């Protein structure tokens, strides 16, 4: 019997795949536990429509991420860091502070976990910080750090 999987099943396959299973396994395990549905014409058509919709949503998310990346590349974020004698800084700039400054200064909300800091920002100057907006899109934000 052909079955369309509604969830990932360890020994069979991933969600959305059409697999061939024995009739007993389908009747006694897959169908009662709602792990899959019988692969008839109506269910196959539903699967095709779902995949088309998922592709459309994924393309829209990619386009939105690219547009946001272009916007982020054009702006600069200014942050202040406490400095002592001789220009030595106290502490460092974190992803959380960069995300908050981006929200306050440019009204762009980015999750702090998406900000990629290679090294801690402990000095004054201009730094380029990566922001992972999408698995395929990474933007570079310019962060300007001044002393207080």
C-alpha cells in the first residue's frame, strides 16, 4: 500500500514523502497513529498543493530577507562604550546591545541570536558585523563605537 507520510517516521522516511508499506503495517501502525494517509488521488493532489504553497512561502521569505539585507547594508549603528584613562574600554559590545541599538535607531527588529560576532568588540572604531537573516542571506552591518 502506498502511504503519504504526515510526520517523519524513523524507519520509513520524512514528512511529505510517498512510501510503499505492507498493508498490515499501514492499517495497524501508520494510519491509526496519524503518521500518514493513504496515497489516493485526492491526497496526492493535496500534497502537491501543499508543496507548491511551501515553495511560494520559502521564495517570499528569501525575497524579504534579501530586501532587508540591502537595507541593513546601507545603514550604520552608533554605540557608546565606557572608556577610562588612555582610551581603554570597560566591557564589550554584545549582540544584544547591537540588536537594541538597531531597533532604537532604525526601527529594524533583529533577533540577537542572528548577529554573528567573530570577536568581542572592545575598542572604539568602525566594525563590520554579520547578520544571518536567512540560511542563504547574510547582511553586513556597520557598527560605529565611540567612547563615553
